[in-house]
C-alpha cells in the first residue's frame, strides 16, 4: 500500500540527501518518452511525496499522522470501512485513510459525496486525525486549483489550532499557506462578493495591525470593483487606522476622495 516513503523507494529513516537522490532517479523514469500517458499523474504524486518529505516540519506531521493510523489498524481497514455503507463516521475515516495512502482522487470523491465543506468530519474522527486530514486535504485542493475550498478548510484549521494548539511550531507554516492562497490565488477563483466575504472571515481570525490593514486594503479594492464606493471608503479608512503608512493606497484614496493622511487621532 503506497505511502510517501514507498513511492520514493526510501525508508522512514532516509536522510534529506537520500530523499533528493531517490526523487531525481524516479523523476527520470517518468519522462514522457518512457512513462507515456502515465507520466503526468506519476510526476504529480512523486512531487507531492518529495515536497512533504523534503520539508522537516511537514515530514514530521506526516509521520505522526501515518504512524498513528497504522499503529491502530492491522487488517484490511479500507475494506472494513467500505462495508459500513453510508455511515458518516466510516466515510470520514475512509477519507483520511485514502489521503494518507495517496489515493487523493478517491478521498476527494468520498468527501464531495458527503457534502464537501458541509461534511462535519470533526464529529466523526479524533481531533488530531481531523486536523491532519484537513491540512492534507487543503494542500491537495490547492494543487488542483480549488482555492476557495482550500481557504475554507485552512480557516477552520487555524481557528481550532488557536483554540487548542496541536501543530504548535508548524502552525506558522499553515498560516503562511493560507496567506499565500489569499495573496496569489483566491481573488481570480471566486466572485467579487465571495472574495470580500473571505477577506472578512480572514480578518475575523485576528492578526497584527499591519496585516489586517493589507486585508482591508484588498477588501476596499474589491468593493470598488463591485461599485460599492461608500463601503469601500469606510473600509479603506479602517485600513489606514491600523497602518497610517499603508503602501499602495494613493490611487484608492483618489477614487474614494480620501484626502491627506488618516490616522487614529
């Protein structure tokens, strides 16, 4: 049964150099002239394994989740879960199981059948399993350009992590992942109104004043595109309260007729 280590052909004790060497060797075999039509999917899976195992923190999280799952079950767990019919707890566990064994298409198909973002997996699996599952799923959704769903999952994950830490030192990487999606990917993939709603949810998480100002600036830009100039005016003023020196606001101020500096005084 595949996991990231078996896919690369290395042991769980492999060094970073071992992993890099194994990746290069297997990537050569996936050249289109050799692997044919299977090259694209094979390379995608290989890259996913390499990205995880070559990053110390992500490798630690993967090892923790995988070893916990494997330690619990020593029989054909997949078949057992499938035999449970439409039991939501079994479906939630099967989603996590398939993700850990690199059957992402199957995992996402089950998740979608159960309602996708509306499927309350946290009710049916252990908190730690749910958090690991959500992170792995968010990564996979982002790889497939499904940025809105990835955003929503990461938002829930960070909210829960702040309530009761689990990832701890890795939490900063998760927040950076969310910020990267917002900065580079989210706006073109959703309607303007949905984008504004996402920014408001992000703002509600709470960040330092500088980052909150940037969120509000993006929100004001979106509101201008929607023709909601009055609301955009208020939002940009809130941004400038948080960071009076916020860059890239000159044109926005002109469009919204905001003159001079704007601070908390």
